[in-house]
């Protein structure tokens, strides 16, 4: 019976491999461009973008080897190491307590969702159809986990130096006030001033969804200019989510000509 079960598991995994669609050339090229990284092992990155909801199996514990869960585990460890190294290097006078708080700000769920939004990582994700809508409450967790898995994939595919090149652009964009662990730039004010300078309609902010328990909510907010959505952002408070949405809208506005 045990031998038969082993054969069943083996052929089940083989069947999943042949059922899985190959990564298309165009999709791989777009992912390379998005990550600004020259992918060597395409299947590794396909795995990083495959959520466990795509697997429907009765074989206990088998799904973690054909989804991004293990890469997520690895990426989480790499991110924490690099965040600690980044802060240690850039804030030589900060205390251990301040460094710990700031590291959390760089790699918590809110930050990871923000990084994933910058990359528009959801375009590449393989999930169950129930997660296909952008306002689904579970999507924040899924894209945050996928970002960690991508970090794990880059680490295995290209080594730690390539991960540093990839991740420092996000850390550099999250300018930390080491004394209170918060962003030192007011993106809402920046956006407001830019719109006024261009004589455009002032922005309005709208909560799209909230996710998580009362004591640890994640807010998703969009910013509208002339009643058109120009950016969305998430955060552990409405204020933080609005700031992140304003940052995305400011980036869009900077690409517009007068």
C-alpha cells in the first residue's frame, strides 16, 4: 500500500508538470523588463508567481513544492537580512531599537504590497479565479507573498548581489525618518502642489477596501483626479494608504506634458 501511494504521488506531480503551461517568450521578456533582471531559470520565476490557490490536491503537503510558498519563505529571510544591512549602512548613529522599528517598516506587509504595486506584479500572478479581482481582500497578502517569492527566486537564480541591486531601489524610495520610522516625504502635498501648478482639478481620495482584523487593518485607497483614478495605495492606516496612493499619482503626473 505504501509503495502504491508513493507511485500515486509521483505520477500526480508528473501530471501537474505536463499540465502546466510553459512560460511564453513574451511573458518572460515582460517580466525581465519589469524586474530589471536578466532571468536565467524561467521555471523558477514561474513558480514564484504561482499561488497555492491554483493547486487542488488531496495529497497531503505536496502543494508547497509546486507553488511559491517555499520561495516566499526564502525571500522573507533574504529581505530581512538586506533591510537590516541597508539600515545599518545608511544610519550609523541609529540605536538598535530604532533600526528594528525601521526594518519592520521596510519589509512589513504594507511595504511589500507597495513594492508589488510599483511593479504591477499582479499582472503575472497565477491564482484561483476567485482572487482575480483587484479589490479582493485576499489580494494584498497574495501580492506581498509573491514579492517575497520573487526575491527568493532572484537569490537562487543570480545570487545576493543581484538581489541587492533589485531591492535597493525600493528601499531608497522608502525614505525613512529613523526617529519615528515613518516616511519623511508628504506625497499628498507634493501631488497637490503639482496639480495646482498645472491648473488641474484637485485630488479626492476614496477607500476601496479594508483587509484584516480590527487591530491590524490594511486600507486600500485610490486617488481620483477629475473623477478618474490615477493611483492606488495601501497602508496600515487611511493616512498611510492615501500617502502611497498620492505617490503613485505623482509618478503618473510627472509623465504628463503640459
